[in-house]
């Protein structure tokens, strides 16, 4: 089981079982390549007036690469979760509410979710 624990004074600890929770090494890679550090730094950046507080161009570029990599990986997992929940009986409206809880008109998201569902099934080699 993956645990993220706030330990106080602006500190946290993330633990997982490498064999049970990270069979393919994705979590290990994120930490070993400092991607998580970059992403957390990007999340903490106030971005006022679309400015970033990165100390230099190279640091900002590194943050962008790290954030982009994790967004891509999480998008794949998001697609897989959409497939799993839909195949277990969730309606498009239920999925829309989970996908975008602040959306006033969840029905508008049905076509997007259907595309993501189909993409997820293709990626998993499941028949549509």
C-alpha cells in the first residue's frame, strides 16, 4: 500500500512496497530522476501573472519537462481508470462528475469521456 504522510513542519514522507506497489518501477523512476521534486516545486510556484519563480531558464525548462512527463503518465492512468469504472457499470454522467467535479453541465463531457474510454481500451488491447 502506498502511503503519503504529513510529518509536520512542512514535511511529508512517501512509502511503498517496491514489489507490491511498484512492480514496473514507475514510482522509483519518478523519485530517482527527481521528477517528483520538480513537479512539487512547480505546484508550489505561485505563477502570479503567468510568471514562474524558477531561478533560471534551465530550471524552468526542467520543471516543464518533469511536469509534462507526469501529466502524460497520469493521463494514461486516467484513461485506464475511465475504462475500469465504465466497464464496471458507471454511467457517463457519473464518470463526468468524477472527472470534473466542478463542471456545471457534466453531460457536455460525455463525448470527451467516450474518446478517452476508447483510447484506453485500444491501449489495453481490449475490443471496443
